C-alpha cells in the first residue's frame, strides 16, 4: 500500500490556508449502516449535476445560500457501501462556494478472540486458516486499531468541467501487521463522469456486501483497490447506470520452472450495467464483467506469451421493507484472483498444467455470498450471511496443498450508542479445504467500538 503522503493532500492543505472559509456543520450518517438515500457512485453524482442548481455569485443571493450549496455538494458526492466513511460533519466553503473542503476522521478499535482454530491474520481470511493445526493454532487474542481512517474531500465548481471532486483517504495498514504505518487507500479526481487515480475496482459493487466488523468481509466479495481511469454515467432518472475502466493489472500466478514473471502490457478492463429502483433508488441489481491479458515469459522457448483471464458477476441489494435488506453477489471466471476476496495474492491466476509442466493454464474459480440485514430500530440492526469460494480442478490439480474451497459465515449486531459512536459484536466461522481434501476450521468473536468526527 502506498505511503499516505501525496502531492494531492499537500495541495488541499495549501488551498485550505489560502482561501477565506466559512465552516458549516453537516450531520453524518452512522458508519457501517445502510444509508437508504445515499448515492452509490460518481455516476449518480455526475447525473445530478446535469440539473441546474443555482450557485450564488454572492453569499445570500440566488435560491440557495453558500452553506446549503456546500452541504448539498458534499452529500451528493458522498458514497455509501462496504468500508465507506460517514458523510462529513464539517464542511468549509468559500463565500461563493466556488471551492469547498471537508475533513473526516474515525477511530476504530477491534478486539478479536479465535477459538477452536485460528486465522493467521488480523482479518478473517479463510484462505489463511491452517489446514494442519497444532498447539500454536488453537486460540489467540488480538487488538487492532489499524482500520482507523483519515479522509479529505475538495469540491471546485469550474466553468468547463463542472463540479470537480478530489478525494483522498488513508488508514494505518501501510506496512507489516501491527506496524501501524500510514497507508493510502484512495486518491482520485472526478469530473464529468470520469475518475482518474486510485479507487475501489470498478468490478466491485459497493452496495452488494453487508456490514461486518471483520475488515475482510465475505470471502466471495471483491473489495480491492486499483489505479484506474474510469467512466461512469447514469440515465433514465437514475434507474440505469453503466461504467467501464482501464485498471492497473495485478497478476499473481504459479510460474513453475518453465515460466517467469514479466511486466504487464495490457490493463484489466472491468465494466458493469446496473438497474436501480425505489423512490430513492436504494435497491439495485448489477451485471459486471472483467477481461484480462496476463503476460509471462516462456523460459524454454525464450519468448513471451499471454493468457486470457475473464470473469462475470451478478450482484445487488434489495430493500424488501423498512426492516429488511438483502445483499448478494456471485462471480465466476478464470484467472481472476484480484476479483475474489479470498484468492487475492494466492498465486492461482494460473498454474502449470498437471499433465505437462511445460504448459501453463488459467484456473477456473467461482464464489457467491448472500446476507440479510434487519433494522430493528434507527439505532440497532442485526445481520448475518454465508459466503463460499471454490477453485475448480483443471486436468487434476498442481499440488495437494493447493486451495480448493473456503467457507465464511457470520452474524453480528450494531448499535449506535451516540450520534457519532457505535459499538458492535460479531461471531465468525470459517473453513478451508485443500485439493487433497485436508481441511481446517476457525471460529472468531469480534467486538468493536468506533467514533467518527
């Protein structure tokens, strides 16, 4: 993860000093809960900006004050979903709202206890469950505050590009576990439906995953970051949306003795098409796809070659009533480990062919997750779900200890103790099975307290 010190952040701080500001308080939403009226992407923000809002040239003139315009700008561009932050509480705006700036911080402490088998990770990653357990893999206790977050957003109104949004956020996961090194999560600029920089991959449907204390989330989900160029647009009164991107590829395969890694030459191409409904468009279904061209060097022939990777996904969230919301996603493909949570970094984009190690093959893989959230009161909700990931055999398997299947199940409760403070408890169960059918299991109890300001 890149160091959380960038020219974009320096520019924002310099702008904050140089511009005369008026500060406004903007109520935030409860982090982690599903905000029914929250826009899901810059596509929706771009669409809304097409409508004519009157930004007064002088404070107090026009149909909208600078305070109201600044609040609306930051709420319209606020994004909800998995691991997303609250809407900012404080917004600073120039007197004519030509430029506005918001900051946010949340501090989160998670306590975890593993029993009956452990996960060798601060997050509940079923891929990391030991298959052959021993005396050191039975129980463990952990405290972690590395998911605490800092974020800043700047919005400028320009004559030719319309509303321009710059967003930077970071946590404390930039180094080894427990080092608490600052790390960059997102850093992008967005205007006219275009996004340039680092953001969550376009293949990920942010609204399709439930809220968990576990930072990893369901193992079949696909929350990963990418450096990208993306275009998004919604139409038909925000019922339909689509997006397409070119993203920096991350290839992680098993090369064997016949092949070697080389720099990649072609970006990954993810795209999606979405249909949303409901008065606030808070329910949607989405179809996504990704194409990959993975390059490697054939040592035997002393030549470069490439393998085609591809994946498809169906995902969505459905608000059944005021009390119940459903989440789901299902993904299938070959050579798409960056797009399945449990398989990221696993070396399973491709492996040598078990029939002939001089040949290489992409691995077929799939996964799905489903969950439900019950909103018992405005402050209290319960959720639970199940997720599974499978790597299929292709002409047999390369190694007996190769990952075959992971299962993930959870149940949790979240309570908003105060307007910007929440507490939560969670139970997790996971299992891993290898190609040899050897397996391991783990249980975890999570507790969390988080305060946002």
